[in-house]
């Protein structure tokens, strides 16, 4: 009986047909990050579970409902549900925070959350993210937002709105929590069971609940901006002035709190209406207490995460073109077994020079080889038989125009092919 094996629900395969979409986005985010002085970091796919319960927060949906955890030899590990906690742990453990500040890193990684799969929301998803540690100033907030804004523009995304908010510091948030608690207490019986627990531990998490009833109740709750202390209010006002100076349009949305407990002061989201309900393509903010919470010295920090699947989905829905993958430069068609070693030799020579070259490896006849060459989009074909081998000359056929040019199969073969490939006669064939 044959096994019916399929990919797990909530995951996706990226086939060669679609990989150019990912390469397009990854090239752009890497280039933009480098321009802002961010360097790549790579961290493990799983961490000790305590890292996430302490950083993300025990009352968040992520920790309570969505994490993939396993116990192995009495140690509890969790597949990373987000990129910040593991990256900050790595920066601390590897001494990056002892170097010149600010420290700026970026990553491209997969994350895992047990959620109901839908468009723009998967159980395994991919993030581009940045983290900046060592600056408490609102100019750093503006710089990080400017990086995200730059990427969105470079990708060509349209109808993207930047929403910002401040959720204050522990000092002013304590007063806000009291106001929230008083408000939600009056409708406690209507809250979901999860939010009833949050009401005692962290009432701000109710604002992020996905339940329609809780969301409706939260819509009229007090807003944090009315409770900011002088320092947090000043920080937020300066951020707004910097964004204006950078000509980055924004909307203040007091309902943005983000779904993770480590955030302080600035939070922001870039949102689109072009991918349905899951419209946030990028979100982040400041988390000044996280490094200290994880055992380090007090170090202000901030960053963002950008969902790559959502970015690609938005680009598709908006009809934005992706970069095309480089095509096959040359297909060498040996006419028989005697010609095959020569085809292999010439292919290898050109491959060593960076060209994509193919030859027959499945025993096709010449006609079938030509069809295959056309299917893989080869720019040129070259047939090798006894005549070509004995005369040490062959004909290159331009598959786009049908024109043919004779080429010598000698020590100048590589140079001759390179010249032909980039010549004006064949311009555009290998683009």
C-alpha cells in the first residue's frame, strides 16, 4: 500500500519555478540592511523554552497557544516563534554587546507557530528582521523605521500604511494597567477565558486578543497615549518630528500594542489591505528592558520583523514583477557516445568560468535534446559529432534568433564563447 505523504498543514514548498520571487526579496533586504550598517547573524532554529517565556511573555498568544515545544532528556526546547529573543541571546552570549555601540544585525530565518493556516499566516513562516542595541534615542527608532520604509519602496509595494504608537515604559504603563483593569472588570463576564486570566496578569494583552467579542470590548478601552510619562511623551514627539523630516508618512494608531511583552515605548506596523485580514507585512518597536530581563546589563534596543511570505503575496497581488533567474547559457548536444566525453569537457571548462552549461545525461536522441534545450531556455546550443570533433570547429546556434556562428574548439574556446555571449549581435539573450 502506497504512503500518502504530504507536507504538514500550514507549511509551503518553494519550487524552482517560484524561487526567483524569494531571491528577489532576499537580495533587496540584504542590500538595504547593508546600506544602513546592519550585518548578518545566524542563530539556532530552537532555543531553551525559558528564553521565550521570559522574553515574549507568559500571557501572550504565542506562549500560551502557539509554540512548538519538546522535552529531550529533561530539557525543554522550543522551535523559535520569532527572531528577536534568540538573536538577542546570541548577541549577549557572543560578546557583541561589549563592542562599540550601537550593534546592528539582521537575519533571514524560519519561525514556527501553531496557528490556523490562512492566506498570509502559516505555521512555518519566514522573517527578515533587524535588531539594533545600544541606543535609547528616538533617532534610532526613526532610522530603523526608515530601513523598513526603504525596503518597502525598493520592493515596489503600494498601498502600504505606516502606523505608529507608544506603549510607554514600565513607569507609565503601571497607571495605564490600572485604568485598563478597571475598564475590563466591568465586562469581565463577556471576556474569553484566556483574557480573564490576562486581566489579572497583564490587561494590555486583552487589546491584542483575536476573539471578536474581546476585540469589540477593547475598541472602547482607554488608550496608552493618555497615560504616557513626560519622558515617553517627549520620545514619541521627537520620533514623529524625525519621520516628518525623513518625509515618511505615518498615522498614529493607539490600538497598536504588538503581540509580544518585551516592547516598550515605540511600536509600529506597516500594513496593507491587499492580502486580506493578515495585512501587517512588517512590525516592530523598542524593547529597552529585554536584555536586562535576560540577565545582561541594561541596554536599550529595538528592531522589526518582516514576513517574507506576506511580502511576496502582496507583490503578487499588486502585479509587481520579480527578477528572472539566469537562464542556461549553452546546451551541448553530443550526437553519440563517442562525442559525450568532449561535451563533458567543454561544458566543464565553461562552468569553471561561471556559465550555466548542460549536456545530455539521459541518452536522448538529437531531436529530443533540442526539445529539452528549448524547455530549459538555453541561450545557445552546440551539436558535437564526429565532424565537429575531427575539424575542431562547431556551430553555436542562437536559440532566440536562429542565427549560427562557427566557433573553434581549441584553447581559445572559452574566450570565444564569452565574446559571442556578450556581443552586440546576441545582446539580451543571456539577460
